[in-house]
C-alpha cells in the first residue's frame, strides 16, 4: 500500500488552470486554425458525407450555431494544404454554412495508417449503408495487409502489425462481424453502381448480391439490371445462384437471364392472426403448431364439403 501511495503524482497547481490548448501543446500537439481552402477531403474516404440523415441535420444545426466544437484531425498533403483524417462531415457542414476556417490537429500518418484511421473514425455509425461498409472494409483490409508486409510501420496508434493472424480475421473481430459477413460486404464492390444502389435501398438482398451476382461480369450485370427494370422483378437466391453457375461456364447470355428471371417463384403468404380471435376459438393450452394443424384440418374439411355441394348441384 505504501509503495502505491508513493507512485501517486498530484496535479501541479499551475496545471489546474491550463486551457485545453495549453495541455495539447504540452503533449506536442496544438489546435491550429486552418483556412478552409487549405483543407481537403481524404481521397480514399469510403463514406457518403452528404447523405441527409438525422445525425447530419443535428450536426449542421450545431455547426451553424456554435461552429466546429471538436477539432478535426488532418495530415499534410504532398501537394500542399491538409487532408482530413477525421471530420469530413464537420467540414461539409462548415462549408454549407460558410465558415472560413477549420480548427484542426495536424498529425503525420503513412498511407496505411491514414486508411485505417479514416475507416475507424466512423465504422461504428448505426446508419451506414451496405455500400459504405463495402468500401470501408476493403480499404481497411488492404491497408492492414500492406501494413503487415512492411517492417517500418510501428505506430501503436493504429494497433500492432499482424502477427500470426490473418488480416480478414482481425478485421472481422474489430468490426464485430463474422468473417463471412465481412467477405460478403467486400464482394459488393464488384457490383455495378445501379445494383449497389438496389442493395442500399433494400430491394436487392445482401446474400444474393454478394454471394452470387457479384461474380457476374459487368456486361452480365447490366443485362440483368435491364431485365429487372423491364419486368419489375428481383432475383431470388436460387435464381442468382443459377446465373452465377452459368456465368462461370461462360453461358450466361441475355436470353438465359430473361428465362431465369421469368421462371415462376413459389408464392409466400404470411398471415397474422389477431390474438383475441385466437383466444376465442382455441384452447389456451394449444401451441402455435397445434393451432396451425387444426386450421389446416378445418380448411380441408371445408374444401371437401364444397366439392360435395358442387357435385350435388350437378
């Protein structure tokens, strides 16, 4: 206990009255006020900055009223000026409301470090689109692989170099997704933009798009899109699998796509029964499966009675 007390360091009296800027200066970092025309987006930035989400609207209101409260993080550009590592949406809002300067902390990062950090600063946002995850996961995975191959990258800020662990496994752990799901998102980058849009809006399902349609050539995907628009149809997983198999055999032409897409799909009807109606007509001890079986028997009986009635009428 005595030894632990000796190690306690009390805050110096002068330090109690230091500003945040002074504390950052003590740590070797200072918030600089940069001209807006010297701040540029990161070239490989994977996220959509101007998508009108509720979060962006709140940020816009805050920046308009109070300015940029949290400094951005930037790195020097070879061409001059600075590029954003963290703060793209703050910069977008500041441009929208006409602010001339940006508070920023300037740090030096390698390309690999910058790629990883640009992804990490926004990867946990709940409103990310599948296309954003696709670009972000690929950008970070590629950077992690390059980082693992180099011996001169020792920054602890972006984590240790890969040692005995595959980059895709480590990425899956970091983003809290299964390795299969991460691979699916990365496969989406093989889609043409129009099909990617359909994944983003939920029309085209992730598994069908990633596991099968992403393996089609750009020409085949364009032909598929044309059929989808003409027939107002969306490929099922079975249809997408069939097209992938034909594509791998080099046999997927537009007429084959049309044939596959125009095959009849089994109809699926989901009916929700009102709870009070169920309680009135079925004993409380019956399970949902038993209720379903009884309804099926009743419908079968009704159908037989109708057939008998039609026979008598003849």
